[in-house]
């Protein structure tokens, strides 16, 4: 096991990012105690500037020797060059600095230092006899490699369909990727790997091909990369690592048994003189303390390039995270566990097969700032505690209807807290794993995520997987072009399926004791403020507080082409936000939720959308929706129902033009004095994102021309219940459906015939008497064919579960 190098200075002067070149500014005077590493050094050297060490191991030994007597910072400089690691660099408690004598490892004086997880190959290429376009070289057998780089550029593992940079989803997909006709062409299907989306497009699902059944269908072994089951989307899928699919430029295949590397070079490439590297290590640097009371502490990594790691998708076990949708591989280019006061600054993470930084279990007081994360296989920064830190874990495998431990907060210290992730640029992430984000938090507390620029993500930009334990501050981020490949999500997403979520209290779980239990895990509020969330076109929600997300304060956010959603949680205060071309979505509110939604500017024909709610079941106790400001270009505003204001909602709201200062330049400063007099407070429009040279900002959006507010339509009635097709993303989200088949029970008034038969609002009927239901018409037809007075078997979707159900139709 090895460690890393750095530098010793009295003052660090500053760092600049110029394009893709990392520049480190260093003091004029260097201290004699500084240590140096260089690619042309020797471990027999004294480790000085003129006689540097060759290996990180020798630098590590020198630092350890210096630590016991150190009273000032220790620095190790790493000279320019590429360092191909044979094993991860490892820091333990014995490598720790102190508050008075921290240890810093940094690139020297603007020199580019690349830390690579790849093997440097020296292949002797020759044309492949069966196809002269393909070159072949023997590089040895049984290498664990799954990424090829030619002159530093990533190549494409042989796949079907072929890679297409213009295809957003999976860079190309095909429903017949593993069809029997295609499988029959393959001489060895067991090398094959299948990547696709989840059946409901809730992230990805991936598989290894282990064989072929007698019917020609491939046998698939799920890798576990989703916490919502192993359904493989019927459309969005691809197959790779099959030799017969090596059929176009930049594709490659490695025959592990024979040792041959096959590559289809593009025209004009001088392959004989090219640098050829193959990703082998899943991790580059590890900070691992011995225990929570024996951490590794006070170490900084500064201005390195971390690159070329093995994909963790197929070689690392996955773990489901509580009852969020996420499953993660606990691995990253930099991995931290039982650690305190670590700093990663000014680094570039690029062309990685998995996560950038993973903080696992006990971590305290780290800072991740001014880094670039570009072209990552998974998530940029994972902040994930251990399940044992929760008092009564709520997981999909362990649903419960009671709460045995009613104490609030964490049970152990095995979780991250007081972490800062700031001023980072995160671009083109989730290239391989589709359940990815710029920052993901789970079982963690008091995480600050600020001034980050995040865009081009397959799923969210910032994700809070569960309510354990809150206290986060998420501010001044610029997040756009997310949810590119998946669905039912937002640039900011959270879940709150914690202890209270399935708790069945004496009153049915709708109020009272259910509310009291909601704050056992999310015991500290989450603050979401001064962020900008945007879609390139109009999407449903940008701030997605899903499934019980509770204890949020949300203010001073700009939502462009998108809005916000509140679903069945407690104590969300949403105020002083600006929402353009969308509105607020209220889903399945609970009694006594005590939500307050006020002083928001909504530019849309319909400011509010209700799902699973209507005039008869909206909560009224301690709920406030009022003093908001609506505008639709002078056209009518459509409120959810006719007596909305008389029922106590938006009684003091205004329909008024906010007179934004310069929306074409993303300046939504309000100039209308009536709105300001009513209590809206302007907030800065120029502080979103990393805000440093080379980092882009979200492009402006056009405020849509006024449109007439339309009714949802397609509402029919059945046994006194209102039913409809599943005709919107809102219904899909509210029901947790994976598609739009079935009939949706929009409302079921108490005492109606449908209620007496056991139907509830938000139910979906999937089948009637064995017949699949596609919508209202097919449902009514199937019911009409049942014998009068006879019980009809059905399949009902309720609480995200398919259940057997019977009912007796009546008029």
C-alpha cells in the first residue's frame, strides 16, 4: 500500500484553472523540510528538489518520520508527469497531520501531475486476418481491464448499437440488443455486459450475461445497481463487450483468455506511436482510519489530475441506500472512511469509470472545493453513512408498520457530518451509471453544498436519498440539463421514506402521531436557498420533494422551465421563489402537514397542479397557500378549482406582472413595486454556481407566450369515483407507476359505491379479470363484461405495490 506526495509552504497563494491546464502558484521561498517526488527520481535520493524520490512510498515514509516533531505544515511536492499506480495510494492514522501541522500533497509549481489507474501498454499491433480494419496485439492474459485510452482519449468498448454522441439516452439504445437473433451471432455470449435503464426509468439497471437458455434467450445476472428492483427497460438497453459487435472505428475488445487486444482505429491515427493505456484500478487514493476514534486527519490533496479508473459497475458490490431509489458501489477515485479534516482542492477528476469522491461512514469536517469533475462514470461526490447509524432503518427489504425506537437522531457516529462541497464544476456525469448526481447524500448530517455548477446529468444534479439526518444547507448552485436519460425526477431531488413513512398510527397514519414521528430521522431542517434550477425545455419539477420529504425551508430559488413538488411530507416552507413556465405541484398531502407556500412568483397559466387532491380532501389545518404572485402575460390564471380562494387559498395573492429587469440575461430582479410592497424580497442573480473562469452558466430561457389554462380532461366516473387515464408525469410520480398503463382513481368520495368496495384515491387498476387495462375505455369495457352482482378479480397498484383485489361493480 502506498501514499501520495505534496508540498510544504508557509502560505498557499492560490490556484487557477486555465482551460484544462491546472496551475498551482507557489511561494518564492521553499523550506528545507519540503519533500519531492518525480518520475525521474530515485528512492535512494534525499527527496529534495534537486534529488527527488521516485515513489510515493518513499515520500510517505519521509513524512511519517517528520510528523512526530512537526510544529508547522508539511508539504510534499509532486513534479510533473504521469504516475501509473499499481495499487491505490493509502493514508492511515499514522499519516495524519494535526491542526498545527497539517500535511499537504500538491502538484509542483504549475506542472501537470496525472495520477492514473491505467496500465501503460506497449502493444505490437498487426492487422487482424479476418478484418484488416481491425488491429490486434497480445498484451497478456487475465488482465482486469475495462477501459481503453489512446493518446489519453477514451475509446468505446465493442457494443450494439454503436456509440452515437448525438443520442442522449445511453448514447444509443436498441430494444433488440439482447434479442435471440442477435445473441445467435455471438461465439461467446458470456463476455457480454448489458446496460440499460430501469423499467420505470428510475435510474439504470445492468447485467452480466452468464449463458444462453435453450430458447435462445440470454441468462442475465443483475449487478444490483438500483434500489427499486431489477426490471430492465424494454426499449432503453444496449449490450457491450461482445467480439462480434466490434464493427466500427474507436471500438475495442479484449480477449481475456487469449490475451489479444482488438482495436478498430480511426483513419489517420499513427497507432504505432500512440500512447495506449487500459483502466485497471477502481480507486486511486484511500483515506481509511482504523475506527471512528482512530481517524486519518488533516491531509490535503491539491491540483492533481485523477483519471482512468476501472468501471465499478461490474466489479464492485452494490448496496441499497435506505428506501431511496439509490444503490451504490462504495468506491471512488478518492475514498474516505473514518476520517476528519481532509481537503481536496483544485483537482481535476476526469474519465473515471465510477465515482469521483466517496465519503463512507464516519467522516467529519472535510472540504471539497474548486475541483472539476468532467466525464465521470458515476457520481462526482458521494456522502453516504452506514445504515447502522440509523436507529430504526427503513428499507425496501424491511418495511414496518410500527416504530420500536422513538429516539430522534443518529444511533452511532458512522455517518458524514459538517462536510463542505463548494465551488466545484461538475459536467457530463453518470456516463456509465444512470443513478448518478453531482452530489448525493444519504445518512448524513449538516452537509453544505454551495456555489457548484452542475450540468449534463442522467438523473438529478443534487440528491438527498433519505431524511437521515438533515441539517443540510444547499445554496448558490447552478444546476441545469439534468434528468437527461431518466424520468420522474428533478435537478434537485429528495426522498423521505424514513421511519414514519409506513408507520400505521392509530388514526390511520394521516396526522397526529404520524406527524410526531416524521422528525425522528430528519431531526434537523434542510435549507434550499439561492439556487438556480433549469431545464432546456419545460419539465414538471425542478425541486422534487418526493415521498415524505419533510423539514425543508426553500426560498430565493429560481426555477426556469420547471417548478417544485411537495408530496406527503411535513413542514415544508416554500417562499420567495421565482418559477418560470411551470408551477407548484401538490401531491398526496397529509393532514396536519403544516406546509406554507407564500410570496412565490409563478409565471404560468396554471400556478398549481393537484395530484391525489381535490376540493374535498385538501388539508386545512395549519396549511398556508397565500400571498403569491401570478402572471400569464395578461391572460387568465386557472386555479385548481372554482372555490379555491373561498376555501382559504391564495385569498391575498395577486395577478400582476413582476416586470423582471432583464430575463434574457437571467436577471429576474423584480421591479414592480406592488409585489415588493406585498413582501417579496429581491435576491442576487449573479451568484449562482462556481463563478470562476472557464465555468459556464445556465443559458437563459424564453418566457413562454401566454397560453390558455386548460382543464386536464379525460375524467370519467365509476361508482361515484372520478377516474382518468394516466396522462401526466404528475400522476406517474404520485402513484409510483413505471408506465402509463392502467386507470387512475383521481378521487373516491367517502360513502360512494367505489369507496364501499375498497377503492381509494390514488389507486391504479392494472388488470380486470386477467385483462390488462390501458386506460378508462379499456377499464369500463372490461367491467361491463362482468356478470351482474359477481365479484370481479383485479390487480390494483397501491402504495407502489401490485396487490390482488376484488370488487362488485354497480351503477
